[in-house]
C-alpha cells in the first residue's frame, strides 16, 4: 500500500508559533525522512510553515533532492500585489503542486471574507492549482468558492476542526464540513485526527466522526495525513489508526485514503 502523508512541515529557524508543535528551532528534511522511514511512510506533502520565512525555499530544495518522496503545497503573501504574478508559473518550481494557506495571524483571519483573497480563486483555477485551506472559521465560505469555481480543487485542512480543541468541542461544527461534500471539487484532509481526542490510542471517541466524514466524502476525497510535529502519538500509530482500527474501511478504501486519492487530487504522479 502506498502511504502518503498529506501534511508535514519542515523548518530551519525559529520556534513554531503554535505551541502544540514540537518546540524546536529546526526540523529538517533529513529529520523528516528518517521518521518517515521508521514509520513506513513512503512520501509526504510539505506545507511550509509561516514561522520560518525561508520555509518555501527549504521545501523546494528538499523536493528537488527527493522528488518521489516529497512534494509541496506552498504559499505566498496574499495581501501583496506582487504575489499575483507568481500564480501562473507556480508549478514550475521543483516539487510545487499547489497552494496552502492557514491564516494563523490575527490580521489574516478576515482575508477569506474581506476581499483580500478574491483575486486568488480565478487565478488558481486558471493555473490548475489546488488550494488547501485551514478553514475551520469559514467553512460556509468554502462552499461559496467551490460553487463559483467548480473547476478549482479545494482542500479543507484537518477536517475543518479548530485548533486547540478536543472531544465534543472539536467536532461541534462537523455538520458544516459535511455540507461541503455536496461540492465535487472539495476534498477533506483527515490530517491530525489523533489531536482531536483526549483519549489514548486508538482514539475511539473520534471513530464515529471519521465514519461520518467517510460517508459524506467517500474514499476519493478523504485524505489521510498527520501534521506529525504536533501529534500526541507516534507516526506509526497515526498510520494504524486508519489501516487497522477502522473496520468499516475496505482494503480498496485504504489504498485511496492512505495516499492514492490525494496524489490524484494534487496531481502528484508517483511511480508505482
């Protein structure tokens, strides 16, 4: 089974601004690949983090060196006019397959609704760039974008769950996520699942929620991954949560969810 992690970070300077991430000043591509090898993860998609201003370039170099193991959903400052010139040639960079935005800073949180990002949707659509979004605070807006640009592939990060929450509080807005499944151009990253439970492995109190997401999106639009540097368990347990602990997933479902579907969604043509 091809196992592709839909979200990882590498960085070379600075402490993560999210205290849930490992509070270390460097987590390199070599560190990442070592842990992937130990966990049996074949490939991963890097999401350059905002706390390291050079993280996009680090990711490009990592993907250049390891093209069958690492690819990238990158980013740029959405509020700078010069960023608009980057979209058309974005995929010409080594390993760069799309975009991902997280809106973690206070001044960024209104961007999806105040017009700052309105230029991005038609530009990304025209360039064939999938766009990942940490959209917990604006899930209904994702539906509006999906309806307006049906050819634009959108990705909802972390099942649309708000950061820093667990158990019932983490899943309160699940109906808003499930409503997005009616748009065929919206996919759901089931990344970070263990972090939304306060219980021990195998995190039984989130299984029903995962089942509802599967029922809504299907295995072609539900993408496994970890965000490993903030997980409360091992990478291996993140894998086996899906491959061994969810009996309602068929073997063909697992093939799709654990890597094939996301690679197809973002256009990553990995060798068999």
